[in-house]
């Protein structure tokens, strides 16, 4: 009876999967890195008509001496942008995963080889048909940053302002949409098979899905940046970049270029005591204002996303991940 019910559940969930090729790739990677029991215990292999023996044949012995957190991190890196981003988010959530896993996931890097400028230029022409040359005086072909989701190019607007273009890597939106659909389906299976996790995999998957889909819509990041900039417009020590909406779409975000240095690149020994104290004061003020006064906050304020300007002033960038606090919680 239980076996029949399990088969019925798998059949109903199978209808929610649209990309079985990607699902097969995910299961293959899980098995390769020694997580075949996750596949067989949940019955995921049945979605592809595979047997337990098929899954066991996929394991690569060279990884068997590595710890589970290390192998899990390698799974995420192999599966690409969506899963790298999930790992980066999980690294800040030791309430959802064991601390040693969260610590291992902090080593996940979104840095990848840049997309050729020819592809970026074609994307820009498609985003700004017939007006790319009138919008920009010049665009640097060499990116100043390249991550798994997007890459960044310096440019100059035709009106003279120095800006940076954050360009979503071609194909990423479709891949993320496919992946989050698969994750939501897998979460249904996990929730049915494991009742003692202490949280709902479906709710977690839905939260991740919302966050990831926001990250591949750069208009939403622009709106968040604009909102935070307005909140701090009367603050002379905490800044957010200006958004140039005439040159912004779902796939391209154009921001003022910030003349400063990311905190991640600064040796604190090179800073005076007064400047270090000012940095801490400004960062604390920024976080308290966002959370307790405005109820809307930058949810990824790591040192690479905070630029040090002159005299300890700070500028926050990369507002793709944000959160809300209602008044009662803030109080």
C-alpha cells in the first residue's frame, strides 16, 4: 500500500517537471559526488525511470574520501549559477544547515570566465534597439567583474556620466527559471519523505525561488537601489548608487560608477584608528536605519558589496537581495 502511494506521489509530481534533461543532469552530479542515497531514499530516480542499481553505477570513487560538506559544495559548483547562488545564501543560514556546511559554502565563488564582449554587445543591441549608440559614448570591452549571474563593464553615457553596466549573462534567466521549477518539485518529494527536518522544504524552496527570480530581473535590483538611495539622500556618510533608468532593462542595470575601494580589498592595518572607528559607526548606522527605521534592508552586505569612500564614508552596491521587517518585528 505504501509503495503504491509512493508511486502515485511520484507520478503526480513528475507532471510538474518540464525539463527532464536538466533533472537527469542534477541526479547524475549528485550521484557522482556520493549522494546517491539522497536520490534513492527520496525516490527521485523513479522520475527518470531509473533503478537503484543505475544510480549506484554513477558514483566516482575519487571523491569518496572527501567530507560531505566539501562534496556538497562541489555539487553546487558543478551545477552552475542557480546552485552557486543557493549555496551562497545557505552559507548565511546555519539555522537551515549544519555550521560546518555553512562554513564550507562560504568558499563558493561566483567568479567565472567572462562572456565574450561580442555576445554582450549583441545583448545590448537587443535591449536598446536602435539607440545603443545614442545612449553610450563608449563601453569598455574588458569587464571589471565577472560572476556566475552577471558581469560588469565600465562605460560613459552620451551625456558624459561615468557608469557601470551590470549585464545578465546570456541564457541565465531561462536556466534559473528551469532550475527553480525543478527545485520546487524536488522540495515536494523531500517534504513527503522527511518529516523531522524542523522546517518545510517547500517553503524554503519557494523563498529561494522568489529570491533567485528577483536576481535575474535587474529592474527589481534597480528599484531596490533607488529606494535605498532615497532613504539615505539626507545622510552625508552612507550612500547608494544612482540608477540611470534610460539605460536599464530586465537584463541590464546601469549605475553611477563609485570611486572607492571595496572593504574586502582593504588591509585594516593601513587605516587609522579614527577611520576604522568611523567605518564601524557608519556601517552600524546604515544597518540600524534600514532594519529599524525603514523596514527595508540590503540583505547581502558582505565586504565586497561595501565601498570605502573618503573619510570613512560608505557606499553599498549590489542591492539584488533585500528583505523587509514589519513595524512590530522592528520594535
